[in-house]
């Protein structure tokens, strides 16, 4: 079934073409939604078939290249439009199409009645198509095509409600911010590609990665390639310092938040680092940078999430924090653990976003959790599934988040990065606290909304069924990575092992210590439970104490509330100087004075010269005779005195 991988990629593209070109003429939302969802759903079924076939063949034969056609051919440089079907790409494909299908189905109910219904599904399908090209590409150039494609689609989807205002402006502002910030990372990707071609003479993974083994650890070229790829990853996967676009991206429709920020775009950077793991294994200094950035992103975003009141804003900072854990895993060489967390995070974070969408839908677009409360009686399915997802992300066993997050914490500790482990453990406590703060303020306690105006009710089945499926996956999804300590075989690590074989040869692995792993596992559970209990104590029993804490630590609270003033710093240091510099130098000096001045000056010069030449054409025969004689004399003089 490997040959069907091209169909897997093209199916969402067909959905984009059909809905994009004919959607305005198709009056039925059900038909449009069915087309958009079915193309992704069938792609998932085909990908599942390929996955099952992969399991049935020997490990050494599982990676295959499926070439569609030659894309570029110039001199010795050749790039095929080809897909690499291996353990890593099939895992990502299943996540993208599987979770993507559920989000498409959910969107049928959520976007009901929207005037841009067909356009929305066309964009969603195009997004899936681009993401599949990214994760299945067998070369860096095709990967970059998908990379840029998801950036374009995120711009279109974040700004979908382009006429809508939000706290920092319009959705167009949020979309533009995402687009511009990601261009910084994309520049890093481009330079990395150039360096790869210069040093390896190819952009194909099968040519580049084996040759990388010939380079020494710490080689300068490999260092810059790895660092630039990580710069690219910080843009797409919202890490310090390029994370600022993701919270504002919540201005888009909720299904967009679930698709972009749970299962697809934000995990693209994690995937690129994992795919190019050999470069990072050869660059210990870059891996340390990756680990440090990941750890500090995790704790920074988690601390901001403590005080946010927008239901999707809390989840946005949660996403940034969880992505930090993924990069922390990659930075300590636990590549399989990072991908494992990508999978489990896709389940519970998509569920959280879709649950938030059901709440917003019931509350007539209200997103402030301070104006909610007591909703579990009105939204029982949404509450139960949201509660499961909150437990999963908090790391409570036996839910999926426990296994993947605990694996990361153990890998960091066993690799000897104790300071980073402390930061990650603190982030885990904060995660449990702010997630149950969110859950309690939304669903528990006394209603804080106008009951005479609002009558919240459960979402339709087309929205709740995806919630139930994702809740089930959030419960059992972690079983694919049960560690040896708990009697499992860590199947996902075993499955992905051939992908990271070269990297693991270079990296030194710590000797397993079962007792230490047990103790750390119990500690991980204890801090998660502590975070949950603290949230329940303060927000259910001692809400008054929260206000006193705010007053007592008002400076810290204001820093967190203002998100460490990072946006303000960027605005003062980068945005405003750039705008003013563009206005005063680029516009008034270069554009107006130099370019316009040069053009206008040439025009004036031509006018002056032509005013003198005009005098030659006076219409008098005597003048023409004089010019004629003068011309003859000049020619004779030239001939005589040569």
C-alpha cells in the first residue's frame, strides 16, 4: 500500500479544489462539510492501511521512497517530488489526518451558518495537504514547500473572520503577526538549506544524513545547520523568542486553534528537529541550546497561563509550554520521547480546544472564564471530556499525558540535566494548577453569567462525538509508550528506534536505574496531584484568598498578567524603530529624495536639454543651411586631423 501515499496527500487537495471552486454554488453545508471531512477521513484510512503493512514487514524494509515525478533538474542539482514513508513520517501522518478528520467533523457544527463556510473548509483541506507534504517529504526543498504552505494557511485561517475585533486589534493583525514572525524562522530554514547543499551536494534525506556521519562532533558547518534549523523551529513551534504570535492566533475560529495548535503546524518544528536529529547529535552545543530554550519556554508560558482569563488564551500558553517540553526532550537526545509527547498532546490539546469551542458556542461567543461557572450541569458531555483532557495534560496516570511527560522528565534527569529537570518539574506543577483553575472557573461553582440572557446547552452530536473520541484517545493513547519499569515495552520508542539509530550511536545513553525511575514517577504524580488540589482549594473554597495573593504579590502578578512585557519590549525595540526608520530613512530619504529625486531629476534634465535642442527646429531655411555647413566643416576637420 506504500504506493497509495500520493493519494493520501492529494485527497485533501481535491477537497480544497472542490470546495474552493464550487463551494459558493453548493448551497448545502452538509455536502461541503462532508466533502471536506471525507477527503481527510479517507486519507486517514489509507494511512492506517500503510501503517499496518509497515508493521507486517521487517524493520530494515519499512522505510521506502515513493517518487511521483522529477520536480527540478538543473545541472547536477535534482529534486524529486517524492515522499519518504517511514516510521516517523507515518506517525505524523496518522496524527495529522486522524485528529484533523475529527476537527473537520466538529467544524461542521461549529461553523454552521457562517457565510464563509465553504471557504473555511477549503482552507482546512489546503492546510492538511501542506502539512502532509511537510511530514512526508523525502528532501528539504519539498519539506520547505509544505513548511511555507502551512504558514500561508495559518495566515488565512487565523484571519478568517477578518472583520472581527479582538483585544489587540483585528484578526488581520493577529494573522499578519503570525505571518511576519514565522518569516524570521523561515529565513533560518532557507540558509540551513543552502548550507546543506553546499556541504552535501544534495537536499535528499537519504543522501544527506548518511554522509553527515563522516563529520566530526562539533564541526562548524554542522553547528550552523543545526542552529539555523532550530531557529526555524522556534518560529513554527512558538519557542522563545518567536512564540509571541501563537497567543494572538486565538483570534481565529476555535477549530483553527485545535488544528494549528494541537496536531499540525506547531509540531512542525519538533518534527524537523527530530527528522534532522543527526545534525543535532553532532552539535552538542546546539542541543544544549535546544534543551535550555525548551525548558525556559515551558516554565515561562506556564507561569503566564496562571493568570489569563480567556479560555483559549490559557490553552494557547499551555500549548507553548507543552511544546517546550517536546524541545527539552529533543535537546537531551530523547527524540522518541519528544515525538511520543507530540502524539499524546495532539489528543488532549485538540480535545481541550474543541471543548473550549463548545463552551464558547454555548455562551454566545463569551471567552472570559471569569464570566462563566456552573456550566457542568448544562454541558455534561463537554465537562466530562474536558475534565479528562485536563487530567491527561496534568500527568495523572493512566492517562496519555502521564506516560509521555513522565518519559521526558525521566530522560532529562537520567541525562544529568538536573537544573533543567527542576524547571520542568516546576512547570508540571504549574500546568496542573492552571488547567484546573481553568476547569473550575469554567464548569464548577456558582454561575457568573446572566441567566436571564444566556441559556447554555450542550453542543450538537456532530461536535460532541469528536470530543468523546478524543477523550478516549486521551485515556488510552499513552499505552503505546508504557515504559519497561511498568511492565511495558515502550512500543513507540521501539517503533521509532531505526529513525534515530545514527543519532543514538553518537549520543551517550545513561544506564537505566529502575529504583530512581520509580521514585521520579511517584514524585511526578505527587506534584501533579498537588497542583490540582491547590487549584481546587483556592478556587472552590478560598476564592477570597486569591485576591489577597494578587494584592500581596501585585508586582509579580502584573508581570505575569502583562506576559513579561515581551510584546511591549518587541514593540519598543524592534517594531517602532523599524517603522520610524522606514518612514524617515527608507521613505523620505531613499524613496522620496533618492529614487523619486533621481527620476524627477532625469526628467528635468531631459526637459532642459530638449528646450535647447528645440531651438534647432525653428522652421527657417537659413538656419538649417548654417547647421548643414557647420556639420560639413566639423566632419572635414575630423577627417583632416585624424
